[in-house]
């Protein structure tokens, strides 16, 4: 979004340089992409995240600056207390049968418009500076107020409207010609504003040419509404259409703005004497307007998650600065109507950190040990195999898992015929249209490619990877071609044969302490393009299983989900053994309890005679979903209740 420094000064007393202002905006999450000079002013280009629709206006940016730094003071705008002489309203009736589409619709009627009347120079200049072309004085003024306040409004030529105006869902395949000259075909999901004959606008997105304002227009209806953002989301994008209005409405416009924007519009047209105007007409259902979210604050949680020692009063002050309301009775905070993004406690934690200043939060490095407690057996086995092949002059290949329809691809890893490949529905080329069912075909192609580039007498290639036939299997495939030995004048060379592959199996059996019969493998001669290739394919899955059974070790996949730790301190009779406590907890069978740690044992001062103090840490973690703190609290309560019943254990506060 582009604004100018002088425009910002209308809303805010800004001390300091433009660079300082832009730095503070960027550090608060409103990244400034560029600052440039334009017509004795400074143009600021701000890149906003989708959740900050409240800042899609000059007033929103100024409000944000005021909350970031107290040195920025809000400009006092004098209210116009003039009693207007309103004209009669239009005779057009408005019908909103489904008020969920548009919970608040406001409009005024403009009469006898002087299209030659010029807007104040400052308005025209600011629109020009941010790249908005002049169309018509009324339309230009609406564009100005949209950038200034954030409320998109629309103007209809009242004399081009037939019958009543209604807001409804479009009919399937209904079409209309928009202001951009393109005819759009709509679906039943689109929301439209229509008269008795035609669609006069795609609600919240773009108007129709049928009701467009021109220099000949004499009477206009100005629409200022709140459209349901959930029902407008992605509607413009599906039509490959993006407008300033849709950009704001689909993200959520403050539902209190329609009336404020219309009143500001009336003040300006009254000053420039461009036309007569009616009073504001309102059609609304306040029960359908977005409800504010009341969230109970946890000050300790905010401090611990941000990592700063900030007082409760300072947290409240920061949240009040962005327009939130604080209820002292139940320690809850409610978001303002323009902040749709504040709905859960985590949002307020983030907001406190942002307003406090990310660069003011001290950096504390956390030391983590990434050394595994024990070696990962599959990795060790594969690494051992690779080292064997490296030492024996084999080159490792890494090929794509996507292959084509060559005949060699129609075999599984045991060289049996296989044609039930997993096909790729959105393949990028016919050379990569299915998942491979063997590795041998790719290795043979590797040899052929290398031979074409630089002909050699001997090739030794191997690859360890997954193949996709009826199941996913990890296999080792080895392909050799040509002479067994390097050229030597003193000895006669020979070609690779099956016995060379048998030697590999025997060597691997000695490395892993297995018999040849323990391997699931196949040795094969393949003729392709009149060349002979000797292949060995061996199941890595089967090999790992054999070694695991020998070692009686099993690998359990660890959970990647976060864990929750609860530290509790108990008083218990000295005669009760720690093992008895563990056994009881085990019987309770708490599904997500992964570990119990005894971190403290104390007998002495401040502990009653005949008692001991135990400090236990309970670590909870779910394998399938992220565990909530509420669930962890239930588990802890269950454990504590059982300990109290069995051992009369006391939980220390």
C-alpha cells in the first residue's frame, strides 16, 4: 500500500525523519519496501501481511504508529457541527433478503451533480502521487476516502437503475460486464448487487458498466457497506480479478467504518458545493455483525513465552494502545472492531512482543545436544554397505524416482514382470510419468550415458533407494559392465560375470555376521542394445530385519510433536519406596505419559518428621496430535488423585 508523508501528517504529529518512521513500522511487522521522493513529498510503499487489514489506510497506519511509540501524537480533527439541509431521498427501494451477506448497508442519494466541480487540490494531488487516476469528482473522492479511512464505497448512476436494488447470490452462469470492460461469468457463490433487470455490481469487488458514473451523470447513489469477509474470500481471485475494494473486503473491513466514511464524504461535498445530498439511510442487523473475542490473559505465560520481565500494567497498557478493552473483574481483553486477527491468547502474546519491540527482547542462546543416545541401526547398515562399495571402486548413483515407459522399467526389483505402476497425474514430462519399480534400469542408463560421453572398458555402479511396486521397498542394486580388471600387460583380462555378484553377497554376509541364505537377493544377466550387464539386487528392508532380530533391538519412531512437562513436589511417608510410586502410576495407564523424572529428594528442615519431599517431573507427549495444556492438566489430576488415595501423598503448593 502506498501513502505519502504529508497525508500521514494529517492524522499524526510525526517528529523525526521519514527513515525513522519507516524503520519503526518495519520493526513492528509493517515492512516498508521503498521510500521515494515525489512532487516535494515522500512516497512510502508498505508491504502488509494478509492479517493486518486494519492498516490498509492512512488512518490505520497512523493508529499503528501511535501505539508503537508514544512520541507520535494524534492530530485533533475538528468536527463539522453544521446542520445540513438534506434533499429528499431517491424513490428506489433496497432489499437485502439474506442479511448475512451484508449485515450493514448504508447509502445516500446525491442530486443535481456538477461534474465540472473540482476537488480540493490536495485531494487530487495525493491521489496522483499514489498512482490513482482521476475519473470523476465523486468517484475520485470515494477513492480518496478509501485510502484515507480504509472503507471502500461505490457510486451508482441513479438514473440508470431500474426498479428496486437487492443484494443476493448470483445465479449459476449469470454474467455481467464490469467497469474494466470484461464480461464475467458468475457462480452461485458470488454475491451481487442488482436492480430489477441487471447486476449493477459484484458486491465488494467491482461495479458494472450498466450503472457506471460518467461526466453526464446527474444523480448518484453512494453505497457504504460491510460485506461478510468469509463469504467474499477468494471470490475475486477465482475470477482472476483483484481490486482495491476486494483487497480490503475479503480481509475484513471495520464494520464501524461505513457510517464514519459517509459522514466524512458529506462534509467534503458540502464544502465544495458539488451537489445536493440526502441523509444517511441504514439497513442493518447488528446480531450478524462480527462478535468481539473475549480472552482471559495469563500474564505469567506472556512473560515466559516472550522471555522478558514485563509488568502486568505495562502489558495492559500496550493492549489498550491498539484499541483493546480490558476487563479487570475477569482479567480479560476484548479486541477492537478493526482487529480481526486477535482471537486467541497466542495472538495477544505476539502483539505484546511486537509492541514491546522485537529488538528490545534480549537474545539468549539455547544449548541443545544433538548427539544421539545410540546409533540408528538402518543408517549404520546402509553406511557399512556404501563403505564396502567405495573401497571396491564402485560409484554411487542417485537417480530420480520418476521414470518413463521403457521396457526395462516394467520389472519389479526381483526382475519379475510388473506393470501396475503408481502413475503421476501431473507429470512435467513423459520421461517422468510414473514411479520406478526397480533401480537396475536407471543404473544401466547411467552406464550407457557415461559410455557415450567417454567410452570406457569397465563400469561399476550402485544405488540404495526406494522402489515402488505393490509396496515401498528399500533395495540395493548393483550393475557392472565390461572388464573385471584394469588394463595390465602382464595378465589377461576377463569380463564381469555372475560370480562377481556372488562374491559381493558373500562379503556382505561376513561383514554382518549372516549366512548367504539370510539375504533376499537376485543376480541376473541383462542384455540391452547388444550389451551385457550383470546385476545384483538385494533387499535392504529384509537385511535390516534380520540384523534387528539378531540384536533383539527394535527402532521406535520418535514423535515430532511438542511435549509438555509438569513439575510437581510431594510430601510422602519416608517408608514408601519410589518404585512403589512408579508402579502405581504405571497401573493408571496414562496414554500420553512418556517419562517420569525424579529431580529432587529431600528430608530435613521444613519437612515434617517421618516425611520426605519428592520432586517429580512428568513428561507428556502424544504421537498423533499436538497435546494441549488442558489435556496435560487432566492427566496430572488423574495421577495426583490416585497417589492421594493410595499413599496419602500431599501435593506441596
